[in-house]
C-alpha cells in the first residue's frame, strides 16, 4: 500500500485543495495504476486519446481480443488496417499504432524508463507519431508512478481548476503552473483529486 500521507499534508496547505481532499477522502491513485510493458501502455494510450473513458475501454477491449490479450509490435504490423478499423480504431490512430510498432525496438523499455528523469522520458517517446507530451505524462502518472506531474494540456485538470478557483475561463498554461506551484513535489496527487472533483 502506498502511503500518501506526506503528500496530503503538503497539498492541504492550499485551502481550496484541502476542501476537495476532505470531500473525496483518501487518495486511491494506486488502485488505478497500470501494469504491462511499454508497448501495451502506449498502444492503450493512443486508443484512449480524445475519447470518453467508456468508449475507449470498449474499443481497447475489442482490440486486445484480436490478439487473444497477448500483444506485440509484430502483431500490429501484421494486422491489415481494415481489421483494426473493424474494432473501431480511427485511421489516424491506426497510423500511430503502426508507427509505434515500427519504432518500438528503438524505444527504452519500462525498466530503462524507471532510471530516467521525466523530461528525458518525454523527449524519448514523443518521436512516435501521435504520442505527444500529454500521452507520455499519463504514462508517467499511471504506469511509472511519478509524483510530480502536471499535465497542463489536460482538459479535465483545467476545467477542475476553473470550477474550484472561480476563474472566468479555462486557465492557460501560465496560470495553471502558478496555482500548482504550491503543490510541488506532489502535483500528480493534486491532479488525481482535481479529476475526482469533476465526478463529485
């Protein structure tokens, strides 16, 4: 069990976040952490882009069933596009998945990523088509368990901050970073609470 108590204590110094923490209760981020190798995680991230969680989960499940839940880069390269289309994957995402499969041998594995800092990981993975900063940040949060990630482009985070901090509009990158300064080095945990606040 991960102990979030020191992080929570730090985050509660922000009175607005302290209220959210009080409403949501204990941090359950560790219960949604992902397993699997880098290929599995990145292919899942590509499929999940710009879709609701429910729709993405259904497509991802059908995608995995094509390979009897054992997925390799070669499997993707050998799968005709129309088969991938038939499980609900869009044409651009098929291009991204194939690019990921082609480049996969050049990418570091999960163990190698564990030894790298956040920015180096981002730079090493955004070479893949369709994988941007946000996608790698989700990997840092949900697979590599990094505690100080702030995905400034995440619509959910921006909406939660607008609601909680009574802003007229969605915050821009600079505003978001200023508000989040006080949460360091536990911005990942703060983000989990912000996402939860949208469901509350």
